C-alpha cells in the first residue's frame, strides 16, 4: 500500500529524505501519522524515526529550510521537534526497550526500524513508511496492522501480557483508541487487560487523567467507560463511578443501573458541547446516588440529596486524578449541585421567584445547566421524553423572560456592603451581612423591585428591625 501525502506533507518528506541521505541514515514516518493517513483522519503532527541520532537529523532538516527554523531538542530522550509548514515534526532514533516490573520507564538502547516497530503499543501504531526512491510512500507493516485497520481491531505486536506489563498505560490507550476509532479490542488483548488491571497503579494520576479526558472528548465516550468498567480498571481509577453499577430489587421495586445511565447522559451531551468540564459534570452528576441509596417502605428506592452529595464528591475525585482544583472543578461541582433544580421546576407551577433564584445561582452557566438537564433524559419511553423536553422548553422560555425583565444573571445587589456600613455607622459585622442578605432575598422573592431606590427603602425598613438608625450627616 502507498500513502498519498498532502502538499505540505510531501514537502516535509522530501526535506527528511534529503537530510537523511546527507548524514547517512535511513528515516521513516511512523506511528499515528501513518495510521491516521490510512483512516482518512486529519493529521496534525508527524513522527520520524531514523537508524541514527534523531537530533542530528532534525538539525540537518533545519539547514535545508529556506529560512532558519528553531529546533527544540531533548538530549535525555534523544528527541527533537520543529514546526514545518504548520505541522509539528518530531525526530527520534530507532530504539530497543526493556522494562523493570515496577516502572513504565524503559531502559533504552539504539536499535533498528524492526526493533522500534516491535516496541510499539499496537499493530495499527507500528506502521512505517519508506522514503526510499525505489519504494517511496510504501507502508512497512511487519505485524499486519493494515489488516487490523481493515478489520477494526486493536491488537498488540507482541504478546499482550508482555506489552501491557511493560507499560500498563497501554491498557488505557487500547481502550481510548477503541473509543476514538470505534474499533474492537482483540479478545486475548482484552483478557490480558482484565488480568493485569492492578498494574495500572504504577501509572501516574496525570497520565491516567489525560487518557480519561481523551476518552471524554470522543464522539461516543460510553464505549470507553464501558470497557474500563468491564475490564476492572474503572474500579481502581474511578471507584465512585464504578459503585453506581447494578440494580437492586426489594418488594418487586427496582432502580435503574445508574452507571449505565450516567454514561448514556455523557453520550447525550456530546453533540451539544465540546466543554470538557461540562462533560465531566454529565459523567459525575449522579455519583452521589451510591452513598444516598435507601429503600423506603411505601416509596421504593430513594436518593435524597444525591445532587448535593455528588457535588461534594467532586473535589476528592478531581484531587485523586490530579485534575485541576481551580475554577474548572468549581464549575463542574456547581453544575452537578444545581442539576436537579430545573427538573423540579418542571413538576410544579413555575414561580418567578424560583426562576430568579435559579438564574442567580447558575449565573453565566445557566445554559450549560439546561444542556445537562436535557441530556439527563434517558427514558426509552418516547412520550415521556417528549413531555420532559416540552417542560424544559417552558423552563427555558421562563428563564429568558425573567432574565430580560430582572437582569438577574451575574446580578450584583443594588446596595453595597460599604454603603450599608456608611449609612448606619457600622464596621464589618454580622449586621451588615444580615442587611445584604435581606435585600438580596427580597429582590429574588419579588418583594421589591431590582433597583436602587427600592433596595435602599427596604434597607432602611429592615434596619429598624435590628434597632439600627441612619447616621445623621
């Protein structure tokens, strides 16, 4: 099989071929670039392997460019990077690898192209391309990776037990590629992952989170989370989510499998957002149902307060995965804690006060919150789904009306704490907080209008109940 390169890629290949000839080495595009070209996926970078020094090859390529290019190189790893025609190109020498049982960091020594292909994680990533004139652009495929691409199979070049034991992160990469490409993991490979799942514990949390995020950003992330669950990896890396699995019946009353519900919600939200953290909110929105699950006689299964518990679990989950504990975590937590509020509004006469409070609490994230609520409908009953969506549309309309009228989103009270202190001669104190809260609640409840005059009048009246009088000036 021969690859067809774009104009920019062809230019890079010719540069690499000339530079390799000048310094007396052989060079080959390899790995994901080759795989994605065959699959017709867009390619953003090119890995070049050579039977020599990759850093020397990169500098030789740079010298052939019409204008100087910066070469970033890392002597410790023997790699170099540069940007050519808008494409990131990485150079490395072919190598052999050997591993110790307690680390995924290999001992490395120079090797041949064949050695380098053997050390690759999967057959579809072990493909290389010749740049020699006699067989230019021909794919070099020692492990039948082309056939695996055709059959949509994830398989290891060597025995899977060896491949996954050497570098346990490859277990998650197998699942991630299966999710991204909609491929199947070959049976013996998946069985090996199940056997060696405990080996994932030697992998850093950051690398695990990186693979989870890549799964999260696929077109159908439920594929990956299902594989993680069935392999036993999920129970190790995200036990709070795995704990949602299963159904239970008492007195012929059962509840749905909240794990599979959660990953369905994640799939549902994917077409409507590329926001990674909103997708995390979709995945974890019901994670508090495991600790709050109760069976109540006469009522059946309940999960009272699960949304609050779910939100409280987010910092620990993010911390355990080394995900950011900044505003991204706070956003995810907020969306989760609020996700039941719009649902409640569909079950009652919607008051302006309830809508106002939701707008105030959600702020700029109200649209994301509604997106999650609509994704949370996983019933197989078409009529039920239709009814829920109609109700949510009513809530959206009411949100729009109240927002246009009251401007509550990202609202700041008309009276500041400084003005309260100046008016009553107070220093920072509990009374200042009480007055601010009273004004806010009165506006949100619709007792007074959302303007300065109404707020000041209410402040003076409320202050009297605290035995406070304005200072004379």
